[in-house]
């Protein structure tokens, strides 16, 4: 169950982040608030179902950071430093794309200045991350099965002659 939930949460996070990165209408302060609220509902569901240690929450980290990026101030050098330290699960390309797509929806918000985006790029230039923009929504985590040893001792097992396995010898 934990592995299935982790896979489902990864797909939810990847598809949502990819949509955010491809749609200008998704990159606003209010959409960041809405995404963060929805993710908190998913986290609450994990807590209610006692699945917090399934790894599912960690798969949502890029989406959480993108939502936070939409909500934080984007003007000063201190803001740039905060963004660079906060967005560790996002690639540089993803951070820059969200900042470029950011669209104010009311008069209290402002577009992100090109100079601010350049400041972010300079601060992140030494970061060793992939140039990948979109998340792989088809990524599949490996399935692991727990080892449950048998209570039967191997020496006590009798192989029926009808199976025709007489060539097997006990060592």
C-alpha cells in the first residue's frame, strides 16, 4: 500500500508541476496558495491513514517548493538568497521558468524583473543539477517485496515422487 501511495503521489506531483511549468495562467500568487492548500490536504490524508513514512510526502517536495516560489517576495538580493536555499528540489531551469511565467492577477502584485531572474541564475550557476525542465511523469519506483522466511525447515520438506523430480538430491 505504501509503495502504491508513493507512486500515486509522485504522479500527482509530477503532472501538476509540469502543468505549472507549461501554463502561464497557473503561475500566480493565488494559484500558489491553492496548490499549497491542496498539497496540505494530501499531507493530512497521509497522516490520517498513517502513511507519513511511505515516502509519498517527499515525492511532492518539488511541487511544494514551486508553490512556495509563487508566494514569496521576488525583489531583493535577500529574496533571491531565500529562493535559492528554499528551492533545493527544483532544477535551475524550473525555478527560472516559474519566475519567467509568473503573472500578477491583481494590482498588488508585480511582474518579476528580468534583473531579479538574472540574479537567481547567477546564484545557481554552480549548482550541479540537470537541465531538465519537466518531471518524468512516467517514472516508476521499483517495487520491493518484504522477505518473510518460512517456519518450515528445509530438511523436513518431502518432494512427492509424482512430480518427477527424482534427479534432485538433498545436500
